[in-house]
C-alpha cells in the first residue's frame, strides 16, 4: 500500500510519544513526590531550594504531559482516507519554484515530529506547509515567514497515493 510507510511512521511517532508520557508520569507520580517529601523534611519551605525546584519541575512535567497527550490524540485523528488524492496533504512530495529567485526546492510534508528541513521534510503546520495544504500543481502560494513573505509556484505534486 503506497501510504503504508506513512502509517508506520505515524505509529512509530505515537509509540515514541507514549514512551515519553510513561516516563514523565513515573516522574510526576513517584519521583517528584518523594523529592518534595524529602525537601519538606528539611523544614522552612520559604528558603528551601530543593522544594522550589521540585515544585517547578512538577509543574513543567505536568505541562509537558498535557502537550504530549494532546499530540497523541491529534495523531490518532490522522485518517488516510481523508488525505486528498489530487492536492497537497500529509505525505505529499512537492517541488516549488521560488518566484523571486527562480530556485527550485523539494519538500515532503510530514508531522512536526518527523520534520527535518535539512532532509527536505517539513511539517504540515510550518508556514510553508500550511500555505501548501490543499493546493494543486500550478498554484502560486504566498508564504509568510518571520523573516519575510515569499512566493512559490507549485510545479510538481506527488501524493502518498502516487508513490
């Protein structure tokens, strides 16, 4: 199946995120409470650096867990049947021409966990990725980046169904 490789990558990402969730839950529910109890035993909490550090770490771990759980939930919504067959979507390979410079560049659209610009893998949530989603070969897109606005022509499109 052409999209099978992308599905496997999605499962691998989900497994990696779930492993990090398990490690953080262990830290939040076992290790940090022990550190906090130890720090409390030292007495005055107002000047207790270990206590403050453990409480800050507890807050950060809780926030990261929320973020990871949301990401896992988002990944579980990835449905290959909803990826367009004739437009840019997750897994698509695109070739763009920078209208101002005349340079050609190729990317594959992936999840944020898979992204690696040096390897030509850009996230569907990046400025370029968002601008390309739903576009077809021949479309001209304007991409607003923090540095400046750029204009690209989408000259070639290969979806995961074309592989």
